[in-house]
C-alpha cells in the first residue's frame, strides 16, 4: 500500500483545508495511507477518529513561510517540508505533497531525494486547459529561470513521458514554445534546443503561445522564466474574464435570463480553468513523486494533488525517464 507524506502546515490557510482534502482523498481511495507532518496538537483535532488508523502524525512546529528564502529551508531540519521530504528520502513514504513554499520544496527535493540519472535540472510541470476536451502539459513553469538547450531537451523527454505514463495519452505530441512556428524562429537557445528535441518521436516543432490553449500539442516546453509568466498571465486572464461576464450579466434582465440558460456552460468553464481540478504541479526529474500544490489550495485541490502523487508513484515514470534519456543520449 502506498504511503503519502503531507506537509500539513504549509498552505496559506493553515492545516484545515489540507487535512480536509486528505480525508476526502482517503474516502475515495482505500489503497493508500498518509503521514501528516505538522503540529500534532492542531492536527489531531482535525482528524476524525475513524481515520486515525490511516493517518500517522509526525510532530514538528516549524513551518517555512512564503517570505522565507528557499535556501533557509536547507538549514531548518525541523520544518514540516524538510521532514516530509526526508520521509521519502528514507523510504518511509512513496511521495510527498506540499502547498507550502514551492522554492523550498524544489530545493529540498532536489538535494535530499536526488535527481533521476541523466537529469540536469528538475522542472515544474502544470496542466493548462484547452478549447478541446483535453489539457496541455507545460514545463518548466518556475523551477529554472535560466535554461540551456540541453535542459529544454530533458524537459521535453520528461514531459512526454509523464503524459504517456501518468495521464495515459498514447504518442503525445511535443512542441517547443517560440515566437513563431518556423524552425528559424527563436533565440539561440531555442534554435539549439530544436535540433536536440528533433530526436524525440512526435516532436511537432515550434509552437506559439496560442497553441497551448488550442490543444495543438500535448506537451509544451519552455524555460521557467517564460513558463511562470505564462502561468500567472493565464490565471489572471481567466479571473478577469469571469469578472467581466459577471459584471455584464448584472446590467439587464435579458442578460440575467440568459445567465440562467448558460449556467451549465459557465459551470463547465469554471471547472476547466480552476487549478483545484488539477491539484498541483509535479516536480519532474527527482527520484520520487513531489507534487507542489497552490498555496491557496482548497480541500478539492489537495485531494487532487494527492491523487496525482498516487498516480505518479504507481507508474513507471522515473524508470522510463531515465531509460529515455539514456537512449537519446547514446
């Protein structure tokens, strides 16, 4: 049975939503247990007695706040994220989920759990909604501000393998984010990356930003600087569209009548753009599944982040990434 380590204190709203999400996941899946890392006095009162046999508590009171430096996490061995990561390192847990400091999670996972052989730098991947009934996996979205062509090539291999092994999509298409579809477009790094990624089956070449939301490809590769701006911009646009729709619907009775008819459409739209539906972002390239959830995660987001961790831990993802990198480097 799989065991998932949970950074129970790391989210913006404290342990409440995290434990509620964990309990929701336990209700729906009987094939895992959890280790909640945090203040035992606060956690025990949130856990119903009939779930205490499936949730072990590892007590610690130190929490890395969002204002702390990621490098501080390396020294604070009693912090919740340090202890949660070490549970995986020691083999006491199969995966870790944290809604805390993403930089601390990434740094600790890379240094304590270690990288998969052949991976220069891990990457944070996230699912973006498309106009089709599918999602596009984008990486990196924040782990690496500066990348060389080799890093982008490795991201392509990791992303394609994740989509195939975890999301169960056969022969996923990979695109390289650039400022034009032509092979000649892009900066020197992307031009060199284009040559390297061409080794990979189902490489669709360069794609533009709009292709991400059209579902033209299954995986889009970029550096973490561009990817993070893309992610934050998409979140902002989705939020703004929702506010514009609500504001305009209030202006007339006709609009209100139309809103009633369109309620299902709006509900489906919200589901498509809500990060809670995806749970969190996997940190690809480390030796065990690490899921980085949004700091503002609600119980549903935590539940889905746990399911991501379970799906990754149940797959051959890391072995396949290592084998693919070895094959393409030969």
